[in-house]
């Protein structure tokens, strides 16, 4: 059996991470976040493949200023 490091449990939307919670499938987008449609399509494809947490990194300072912060979970409607 693998010994897991003790961590603090947190909630990301409806997903529990750490503190003995089951391991979650997560990924990170690779699209240019200035291309909102491509990024959303990638997120939806990851969700359809079973990904529970999707991380996005902004491509540049300009891409961050063009969008508003949002949070979604895999159970949210599109």
C-alpha cells in the first residue's frame, strides 16, 4: 500500500481534494486563453473524458484583463 502524505481537505466546487478524499482526475488547458471558444471546447472535451478539475493559465496580461473571473464545476450547465 502506498502511504499518502497527510494534507488539508478543501472543496473546489463540488469536488473534495486532499485530506483522504479519493484521487481526482485533473488536467490543464493548452489552448490560448484569448481564444475563448477553443478554450471552452477543450474544457468540455476534458469534462466528457471524465476530468473533474480543469486548470486554465492565462496566456498574457491582456487575456486576463479581457475576461471576468468565473468558476464552474463539472455539474454546472452550459
